[in-house]
């Protein structure tokens, strides 16, 4: 309901842009992403190599994947 009105959304955006706390948290997350132990490209390649060697791991499939639309969204 609040998104239908212009005021609350505008206030929220102004708060995010003007409050230094958000900027500090974003910088912290930026440093964490830049300093992650393994580059994402390497993680992706290693996962693809593992799947090519061993095939898909069906025992790790989430049961929700097999639910129909109504079961998934109404449970």
C-alpha cells in the first residue's frame, strides 16, 4: 500500500541516500566481496568440473522443486 503513494517511497530513498550508516554498511560489504577467499570464476569452474565428472547430485535436490505452482506458493 505504501508504494502506491509517492511520499513514503521518496522518504525511504532520501533516507538511504543521506544516512551515512547505509554508506558505511555498503563499504563493509564491498570489502567483504572484494576479499572473498576464492574468486567466483574459480568457484564456478570447479563446480562445473565436478558436475561434469560426477553428474548431477539428485540427493541434494530440494523437494520444493517437485511441487506444482499451487503447492509451492500456498504452503
